[in-house]
C-alpha cells in the first residue's frame, strides 16, 4: 500500500489519474513522459493512479496495468485504486487529471497536462509544464486550475459515461 509519505523524498509530487484504454491518456502518454523526464532533475516525481472500475471497462484491470508498464516503461509508479476512494477524495473527474503538490503536500495546481491530449503532437498549451516550471523555479504559479480534458473516470455500478451530479468544469468560461 502506498501513501503520500512514500514520496517524501520528492520536492514536488505530481499525482495523476490515468488508465489503460482512454484515447486521451494514450494520446498524451508521451507528453506526460516528457514532463516527468524534464522535471526529474528538479526533484519532481510522478505517480499515476488508475481508479476506473473493471466492471465498466475490463481493460483497466491490474494485469493490463502491469503489461502496459512493461511495454512502455513509463518513468512513474502506476497504482490501482480498486475501491475508487482515492479518486473520490481527490475529486478526480477525467483521465488524465493532474494534481501537483509542493514539498509540504499542499496542492499548487490541478487540471490538464496539455490542451490537446488526444493528440499531444497538436498541443499548443502545456499547462502542466508551465505550472512545474514556475513552481520549481520559485515563482508563483500563474494558473493554478484548468479543466482536465479526457475520458470520465469509470465509476463502479454506473454507465460508462456517468459523472457525479456535482461534477462540472472546474473553470467556467469568462464572459467577453
């Protein structure tokens, strides 16, 4: 069992909700890898968590997680949230959905990694990298909250497209 304390050596901890099957995750895996590699020397560690119910999508089972890690050799720990309690506690809405914590494990950023996760080669806005660059250089993070873009978390006992009643965009469009 992992806890935040297992990552006490990380100056900055990026926890992100991910899975095995979502095209937004698959499309942005290499962007996430690039971020993990880019910031590793600055004490940033990444932890991926798969909270999807295997009853909604069997591809998200632990065996497939192990195979995915073996195939892709991602530079992060990939954990299974079988009870979905971690996703609920974090308020995770989508995959991928990123949470950045400082050394004191205070949340300093949450939201998307890039503006085009389904095809990260088309990305023009790199929100996660910007937040990490600002944070690791001691600057105030200019945008601490963005809307995650991706597949919804697959909740046990619910339709594959179900979202909690109180789930909404984290950031609403500003009037012109």
